């Protein structure tokens, strides 16, 4: 068992009213597992990652990392958050540099990781010269360079175009199976979740809680266009519908409701092992 | 420009004593260089600039950093900095003369006062506008404390800081000229005063041209390329 999250909550004081981002969060993540957290906007998904990364502290409960001495989990952001003044190589070496790794070793590790994400020939480019997908691969290489036990990914492909996203789904599955890292991935894209996850964790809208966990037993590598995958995605979406509606009703004018005429194949539940 | 100048002079609207033509100004420039009075004045002014501006940069960076870190400082010192920035720095001269006496220190103090506040404001603003995500990324990858400040915050804020330094330079240059005009034994401002006292308008105009050229040269040759380099590397513009 890699990560144990018990009774974690987190509140923000936004202006006059206090917002509960996370409430009574309980989750156990196995070593090498690929967890995808799905939920409507504002369900505290990003907060959860920030808490696991140690960038924020929970208001209650605790997060225990197995082998915490291997360094903290590394977070990958939606906008890649590469340092614009450094080259791609410089970015990948950043974590090693602040750890005092000697230059020759740094260069070697960075080259290895850039090869892994297939960006070696862009090592000397500046981040702004890269496309969105390339930036995300550079960010993944930068994270892998410090060899973290856990990778945290906060909607990393949300800003990419559809083709780049499909490619990144393949690349991420390959990188995951090559490195054996534990990954916690946050998205609001249900198909993306089912494509990548061992287990999909569904969150409720404000306050964020776990609604259900759905195990995905499809062979890998998976593709988003796969029919079985689409069926499971429907199931996940059904679970989510109520939550999406709750959020949207807060944001739309009154009288709006989620379209009730959707049709999905019955019996899709057979493919999913609900917990 | 030169042609218009020559035409205006040729119209004899003003006496040539008050508005000399380009030729006599050029002659005055050449004479000034020949008898070394101009180079000596330029050197004297530049030495003051280097000291005054150097001090301003040092104070500005430290105070700006401190202000960005501590809200209390920003609320107190920050307001004062913005307020004092609107005060023309030459207004400090009477005070400086009383504090330091009739010497170099007084003029350098005026220069420092002219440049510091715009640098403080730029450093503070630059640091506060650094994307929180870059700081989080830096922390997350293991950079803490000073390493975080020097490897993430400072480079991220650098483009804004350089803009502040450039602004500070022109403020410092203006303050220096004002200071030298009012009180100084040497320097370009002194050349101006001397020209006026002697009724030598060619010398006055020659000095003005030199002052303009130095101001422009530093902007064009130092800050211009620096800003371009930063903009290109930081990806702020596409070339």
C-alpha cells in the first residue's frame, strides 16, 4: 500500500463564506496503481493533489505515504508550469540541481528522461517554442528526473487538442508501465479517466467526498475510441450525472436540468465492479 | 531636424547669441572635446551616476524583495514609495545640502532618491506577479528558501525588474542633471550653468546634446538589448 488518506478535510475561507473543498476523504492507493479522480468542477480534485504533494496541509485527517523518504510526490500541472527562462534540458535538470546532483550525472539523467518522453532533440529549445503536448511531455520528464515514488497529474491534458490528447494517453500508459510509478490523475473527462485508470474515483460536488469507486478491468494499452471503454464511461457518467446537475444548477439560472433523454445500453454495469 | 534648425536660425527670429546654428554648436562640441572640458564633465557625471544608481539598485532590490515578502512592509513602506515617487527628486536637494553639506554626497543622495522608488515598486510588483504555479512547481521539485527565491522567483520576475531598472536609470539621470545644474563644481550640469553664466549658448546646446546622447545611448545599448534578450528567452514575444 502506497498512500493512505484517512478522514482528510480541507476548507478555504473565500471572502465572507467558508468553502469546504474536501470532506471526510478516505482512500488507499496501492503501489504502482493508476488512480483517476473524476468529479464536477469545484469538487476539490486539485486540492486533493495539492494535499498529497505536501503543497497544502489538510485541516483534519492525515495522509500517509509509504517510503516517504523517497521524496515527495511530484505534481504535474495543466499548464505544464515549465520555467520559461530555462531550456527544456534545464527544466528537466531543475529538481536534480536543487538536490545538489553533480552536473555530469544531471545531464545523463535528464537525457534519459527526455529520451523516454521522446523529446531528446528538443533539449535545447525554450518552453515557449514547444507545442502544448510537448510541454506536457517535458513536464513529465522533469517530474520523472527526480524519481518520485508517486506522480500527481492535475488535468494535464485538458488544454490539448484532441489528437495530441489521444497520443498523450498512449504515451502516458507506456511511461507508466515502463516506470511502474504510482499515478494519481485528476480529470473531468470521463473517457480519459476510463482509458487510463485501474480504478476511477468519483467525487461529489461541494463539499468534495468520494461518491463511488469503479474498477476498470480492460486490457492495456487502451484507446479512448474502444467500444468497451465507452460503455464503462457511460456507467461512470451516470454516477456523475447527479453531481454535475448539482453544480450546474448553482451556476445556471433556475429551471435548468440535465437532459433526461439520454440512452445508454443497459447491463453496462456488468463491465464495472462497483464498490 | 538639423535642416529645420538651420532654417529657423537663418530666419533671424532670434539673435544668434540666443539661438546659435548647428555649425557653431558643433564647433563648441569639438572645442569641448579638444580642451577636454567635455570628457572631464562627462566622466564626472558618469561617476556620480554609477555610484548613485548603483546604490539605488542595491537599495531597490533589497527593499523590493523585503516588501514582496512581508505584507506589513508593503502596506507601510510601499505606500510611502509610491507617494515619494511623485515627488521630483530635486526637491530633496535642500535637505541633502543640510544633511551632507555642499559636496558630492548631496548630489548622489538626490540621484539615489530619484531612482530608488521606481526600482522598489518594480521589484515588488514583479515578484508579486510571479505565477503561483511556477513557485509551487519549484517547491514541489525540492527548491526551498533561498534556492526557491534565486532559482524561481528572481528569474520569473526578472523582465519586470529590468523594466524598473531602466525606468530608474532615466529618473537617476534626470535627477543628476537637476542636481548638477543647481549645485556642482563639475559635471555636465555644470557645463550648462557655465554656458548660461558666460552667455555661451553654443556651449549650452552642446551640453544638452551630450546629455541627450548619453541618456539615449544607455537605453539603446544596455537596456534595449537586455529587454529584447529577456523577452525572447522568456517567450514574451515571438520573433
